[in-house]
C-alpha cells in the first residue's frame, strides 16, 4: 500500500515536471533570468509565492540553482522578477520528485539549449525513474522485514522480554547477516 502511494505521487510529480519543462521550452524568457516586463519582488514575496521559506531561496542561490537577483544600490535588497519565481517553482517541483541538485542543474542547463534535441532531458528523467524503481524495491524489502518483526511480539510483554528487541539485538552468524538487509539509499541525499 505504501509503495502504491509513493509510486502514485512520483507519477503525479513526474507529470508536473514534464509540464514545467514543456512550459519552459515554450517560453525561454522564464528560464533565462530576463527581468524585462517582470514583476519586481523582494525575497519574502518570492518565497511566499513559491511556498517556501526565505532560507530556501538563499540556499538555491548559494547552490547555483537560482540565479542571483539584481540588488538595489541604496539598500542592498534583492529584487526578483517573474523569471526567478518560475525557476524557483521548477526547482521545487524537481525536489518534490526527489531529484538531486545535480539532476536539477542538468535539467536547467538542458532547458537553455533551445532548438536542440531533448534527449539529455529524457535521459535524466529515465535515470531518475530507474533510481525511484530501485528505491521502491528497497522499500518493499523493508516492508517485509518490518512485517516479520511485527509478528514476533505482542504488546502485553515486559520490555525486557520483547521479541522484537531480542531479534534486533541478537548476535548473527555470517549466514544470518542478510536477515535484515541494508540499502544503498542515503536518506536526505535525494
């Protein structure tokens, strides 16, 4: 059940990303950082419109995902335009798909190759989809391990007699080391 929900959410977010890419390709001014005719916003307004904290905007600027805004020479305030908002929304959609900064950076670079083949974009998405499928398989294994653990103990025991704790702390011989598999997924990296 959990896997189906994760998969459904991944598909929904994937469709949103494809739509964002489509919009960005059709309207290149939104990805170039051009402020011509754009709405002038301070960082707080940009963050509010994008639905994220101000620190997130600053972080994406520092990471090079969001171009630096122009600054007012009198008060040093950052001034953002519609292109910043579109790019920030795009980045947040990619992050909602669990994409790494490198994947997002590659997508942003590919989006600026107007008139060229979209093969690199397809490759990034295909590679990420393979990662998601691998992670789903790991989650299914984890689910089975947790199901097995949940069946070996009942709540009416003393903690000292808890079969789950005993199972998790019991020394294992080499052949039993695979009873609880570890994954190569690093939480928080994606």
